[in-house]
DNA sequence: TCGCTCGGGTTTGGATCCATAATTTAGTGC
DNA sequence: GCACTAAATTATGGATCCAAACCCGAGCGA
C-alpha cells in the first residue's frame, strides 16, 4: 500500500491489485483460502510474485497469513467490526481535517457527480464503489500517508460486512445516507471543519449502530 | 505483524525480528537503505526470506518500499510526526478501554515493576524500551488485532524521533512522565476508563507539544 | 466403535540461477 | 572543460527446482 510505484507496475503489484478487487467485490469471501499455485496459474506468473502480493494484501488488511498454513480472507465477528468502526470514527475526522483545505474545484465536482449518481439509484455493488470513492476522495489530500493508509485499511477490512448489510436492508433508509453526504459536502464547501467532523462522525456512528442490529450478518 | 506464528519461527519472521530490533534501536537510521544481499549474507540465508521480511517490516510501518529501487527506513518531517501523534491520541485510548477490563494481577505487577525501574533512572535506550513495554502492555488485552497492530505501527514509525527527543532533553522533565504514568496506573487499577483515557491523552498530547518545539530533530 | 499412528499427497518455505531495471562511470564530441 | 551518451556495474524482480511442514485418510489396536 505504501508503494510509490516508480512508473511500471511490478508483477507483484499487478497481482495484488487483481486479488484486491476480487476480495473487495466479494468474489473471494471471508474464510476462503488463497492457494498460491492456483493464483499463479490463473494470472500467468510463477508463485513468487503471488507470495509478495499476499504480503501486500496482508498489509492492506485484506488477508491474514499464518506460517506454513497459507493466507485466507479473515472472518470478523461482530465485536471486531464494531471496534473497526470506532477506529473509523476517530481516524477519519482527522484525515478529513488534514485533507479539507487542499480540496480542489475538480474534487468538489467529482464528489457532487458521485452523490448525484448515488441519489439516482444504483445497485448494491455500484453503491459500495461510489460510496468508497466519495469518502476516500475527501481524504485524498491528507498529506500523511500513514493516515491515508490506515483509513484505507479500515475500509478494506470492513467492506464485506458493509455489502452484507446493504443487501439485507436494501435501499430503505438510503435517504439518510444522502442527507448526511449532502450535509458533509456543504460543510466541506464552507471549509467548516467543525461541522464536517460532526457530520462525518454521525454518519459512521449511525452505520455502526444499524450494523450491530443485524448480528445475523456475522454468523458463518 | 498479523502472523499468529504456528510454533517455529519461519526464517522470514526471524529476519524481520532482527531487522526490526536494529531499526527500533537506531542501529539502522532513517534514510538508510536496506540491501537485500547484504542482509542475506549477514544473517546467513538467501535473499528470498529477506524480501519477505522487508514486506513484513513495510507492513509494520518501519520500511518504505519502492519498486525496483529497494527499501529504506523513511524520513519523516515534523508535520508527519505531528499527525502520527494525533493518531495516537485518538487510537490509543480506544485500545486502552478495550484492554483495561482484562488486565490481570500479573500485568499490574509488571507495570509497577517497569515504572519503578524508570523512576530509578535509566539511560535513554533502556527508557525507550521500558516505556514501550509499559504502554503496549496496557493495550495487550485489546481483543481486536487490527487495533493493536495499528497502535504498534504508530509506536514503530515514531520511535526514532522519540529517541532523538530524549537525547536532547535528557532527564530534565522526567518527573512529569512518572507522574503521568502513576496517575494512569491508578486509574487503571480503579477500572476508571474516563480517568484513564484523560491521563493517557494528556500524556501523548504533552509529548507531541514538547516534540514540536524541537524542529531541529527533523533536519537531515 | 472410537482413537491413535503412520503414511501419501498437497501446499508452503527456501535456495539458486537468470532477466530486467537503475545507477554509476568512462568516454566522446563540442 | 562541460555536457551528453553509452556501456558496465549493481541491485531488485521473477522462474524453476528442492526441502519441509501440514492435512487427510487408511489401517491398526484397544
């Protein structure tokens, strides 16, 4: 994650990117094991760059590695996800405040475009991708890479449960998300860090509370 | 970092542990490059486990890796370290609250022993190691591995600057550290999460403010 | 029938060799 | 003498082969 990537993506980076997509999109589910040889053959390389890719994804919080036993997408229980959300509640406002002053006109246009699309109504997968882009874009100018990476890790490791939640609840309470996003955008446009932090924390907190009312998501 | 380590430490883990010590103790300084071959020869292995170890340390926040250019201990500027401290101020109280209820009698004895040693007066290197053990031990029962790892990463990547600070200021204001540690311990013994959080945040905040008054630490 | 042990097969971990990219140095032309 | 170029050196990235650890099932015995 911390790679600056010279200019050409190394094979291990390329493989890591593909696996990352497959995990985030749910094609590879929690509990599922990653077989080095299978991945190597499927992506046309030797096992070595796959091993490096697995380390990269481990650092991204997408895989857990156990010595001599391989890598798998971790199962999380409801308590762990709760704590991950509490971490988000504390870290993301910091990233937002650090990033807000540097947001450009182009960023605001893109944020508005994303929000318009979400409001137009999209399926679960599209919503998850747009929502992720929306929030990570608001943090993108945070100058501290460690903070950006930490936030990204938190989004990564909770993505599966966000999807499961959306698939259960459907679009019923989507108007709340939209209202929160709009309020956040408006505060950002005013460069009001207090309001922005308030709306962001509320947004994450509400999601955590709703999520914890669906323990069935975590039975496996 | 997330390795559960079956029973026998894999070579890559062993090498990572050695390099981690060398970086944390300052034997390898920020800016210094890690040559795979040199490490491999020095530790009696091939380059391959060294490559894995480098990935592990990258995930630990101790190295930065650039494609085709190798790994080095990152330089941080004063602003980055400030943000890392603000991250600590937000994350460590969470880890502490999650861990506090599970602290055992043996933990408290060890914490007291550490604090007694610090008060007896030790050199910089010993203080850094004891202080690290002290705080990480108070978080050690936090059930969420991601949170423990995040906190450890923050300690890792700021360790060099903590040492530089201590070497400049010496033992002059050590009584403040001791008072803060004692108040924290007492609050933990009472299972008073409010007080514990208050003292911990104050402790980290004060360090951040004192550190930011020594910008000369960050000139390289 | 249940549990234990001892295989065979599968999968990960490590070593060596080769390819490729970056850096440095020597050379050449102006 | 300086700047640009090209070749040699150095270091990282990748492929293949071999070793060691783990997993699963068959067979044996209580």
